[in-house]
C-alpha cells in the first residue's frame, strides 16, 4: 500500500514538473527592423518565468560585440536590449538569439539596409 501511495505521489510530482516546464516561454514583443548602419536597434521580449537572459546578434562577420548586448534579468516579465548597429555592417537579414535558461529561447532576425 505504501508503494502505491509513493508511486501516485511521484506521478503527480512529475506531471507538475512537466506542466511548469511547458509553461516556460520566451516571446518576441518587438524588434527594430529595418534599421541602418550607425543606428540603434532594440529587441524586447516577454519571459515567463523570469530568468536571466542573454542575447546574441549574428552578422556576416560573426557575433556582435556591441555595448548593451549583455545578460539581463527581466523586470515585470519583460527584457530589452538596445545596441548600436556598426557603421560598416553589411546590409542584409541578420539572426538574433535570446536564451533564457529553463524559460527557453527565441530566434528571430532583423534587416539592416
């Protein structure tokens, strides 16, 4: 009898853990696009549950090292980054990845004209 009670408790605990990870999400609110070399770009996302998030902006030359692209913790369920697009950035569509640990990740892109 004790084993059945333990087994039932384990099943309930597992289903709760799965439900909370299924609720985790990172969603795009907005991204500056199109933008231009020398201009500022901005990305805003919602994050539930709140986790520290990092952002990587991928250009032809590789990942950006622009100021402002550092890990952040969401405030009020939102996280935003603003960075300056380099003056020598090649025009095109460039990838952005936001990673928020167990809350998940987001992949999007923006256009530089």
